[in-house]
C-alpha cells in the first residue's frame, strides 16, 4: 500500500489531530515535519513518509522505518523505548482502519469536489455509469474504484481523489446492516441517490445514505417506489423521478422501446428534453437515465449535453472502457490480445460508429499473442479484416503488429492511412501520432495487450482532449 497525498502535505501534528490519536515525540521538530506519502512497506519509505504498522507494533520495525527516513509512524501501541527513534514522531491510535478513515474524511475537505453517493437494492451501478457520462460532458469526474477486499480500503478510496476533480462519484454497497450509514458518513455526500429501498439484509438499509448528507445536502429517489415514502418524511431536501407520476421533479413519457435502444422524453417544471436515446432496453434503465438527467440539471449541465451524455454511454465487457472526451468516443481494451478479441474490438468500433453518424473509425492495435500459429500470416489477415470493416485510419504498435499494417495496405488501405510504431518503449510516439489526426466525432479503438503502454496512451489522449 502506497498513498500519495494529492491535496498537499500534512504535518505529523495535523495527522494526529485528524485521526483523534495521541502524538508522541522527543524532538520538537518531529511533529512539524511535512508528510506527503503513506505506506506500510519499508521499501517504499522516503523521508517525507508516514509508515503504518499494521499489526505487531514492533519496536524493531519502527526503528527500521526511522532508519529508512520515515518522519512518522502510526501504530496502536506506544513504543517501549521512544529514545531509540528520537527524531521520528509516533501516532498511537485505537484502530488503524478507523484512524485512517477519520483522517481521510477530514483531509479530503481540502478538495473542491462535490460528492454524489449512490445506493439501492438494484440499479445503482448502471445509474452511476449514466451519471458519470452526463457530468463528464462538463466536469472532471472521479469514480471510486471498486475495492473487493472489504473495509480496510475505504479510506484509500477517498485519498485517491485527484486534486482537480469536480465530482466524486461513489457507490455505497451493503456488506452488513451498518455499512451504508458508515460509508455515507465517511464520504460526506452532497447528493445521495437511492434507486430502490429493499435489500435482503434490511428493508431500510439504503435510506442510511441520509446519515452522511452534508448540511444542505439533497436526496434523489424514485416516486414510484412506495417504500421510499419513508424517506420523504426525513429531514432532507428530496427530489424525485418517475415514469408514472407527472408530479415528480422529472418524469419520462412517450417511452418507445426498440430492439437495441430506448427513446423517451424527459419532462419537469420548465424542462422538456424530447427524443432522448439510451442504448439499453428495460424500464429500469429509463429510471437510471432520469437520475442522471436530474443530477445534470442540478449542477448546470445544459439539456443538449445531457442528451449527448446519455447517448454516448455504452455498456462494455469486463476490462473494456468506453467513454467520450472532447467529442471523441474512446474504446480502450488492454486485456490479452487474441485474434478473436481484436476482431471483437474492431466490431465494437464499427457498431458504436454506426450510432454516431458521419463518425470516422480509427484503430490503434498492438501485437496479437496467439502463439503456435503463423504470426506473420495471422497479423496480415487482421489487416485485411480491418479493411473489410472499412476502418478509416489504422495505427499499429509493436514489431509483430507492423504486419497488420502490411496486410491492410495489401488489402487496399491507402498507405497514408496506415502508421506504425516499432518502439515498444515509446508508447507516447503512438499517442502523439493518433492525437494529430483526431477530431470531434471520431470513434477510436485502443486495442493493445500491453497494459502499461495502453494506460500511458490513454492518459495522454484524455489529457489532450479533456475540456
């Protein structure tokens, strides 16, 4: 575990105050040392580090951390011989996880972001994806990473919020009866969304999101869920969405379901957005879109950008990210690149481009890793397939992938529409080449099995085209 404090350094004294813990130090200077990094690995310590001792409170471990240069250590039991670490501050807390949560809760208040927390028995993940897509039309939105290994990572979730984030979007999942209330208090939400109330654990667990509302915070819920009438009597500003009740703040009407999409109108006081389109079927997805529109309107997203944000969200397979930045739709997939998975990526590129009329189809593809076959022939066939699917521009990354370009040119793609990068340690060369031709309306597939290179390219392009 290594955590860089993104909102600025804190002193050991401030850390202890945030954590509600005892500070011990022999040196007058130690409590005022600036901490910029938190870790529980000796090898990751630098001089500006708080070292977290997870379990045994070993004096030997504290001494090793101090020798490595740690300015401060966090533990649950005071050292038996403080004089052996005279220049290092010691913070003694009741419980490491709880202390870290108290610190994270206070520290992130330095940021400018607003927090939107989602909960509910079903529909919260899709709702969050729609909300993200709508807000991203105007703002920088940070989504909480889904940590699988229980409560110990909840504080890290907060400390991962970038300094320039406008919104923090977090899904509150129920692990036990107290979990939503605990998480809601931890994140201090400006707006809480409850998709549905019922859960197998307790019928009212989801309304515990109210426990974390900031003063003046708001709650959004479905007017069509009778159980949620409980929330309406709570002391919180409440907004509702509906597909049945025209008295809700936002409601959907004229709902038309097609094989691969749903079209509907959103109405409300002084609001009417006609012929909104989402690429999902089922009434539950209309509710999710209504919540996203409600959030967008609440935070000043114009109606046309709400329309674009909802239309631009596409579902994706595990490990595939699909999002729109600067009017460009990105499809990023860095999973293992087999011939079938690369073909699937090309097909997805074509399917999404059909939705956005007059879009150019651009592909950046890496080596195909199907060993045991004729590598050259395999890659050349992929180039021919790319031409068959009428891809407009092709970029390749890697030595073997160069043969994809060869196959594309042999199949008729103009040489000027094919560009290769053989330098595996220079992914930015590919990023810069792609950036040089991208324009609003394009759909770009980044299909590479090299995760680090793909991440570097995506990071560069997002930074280049984000508003």
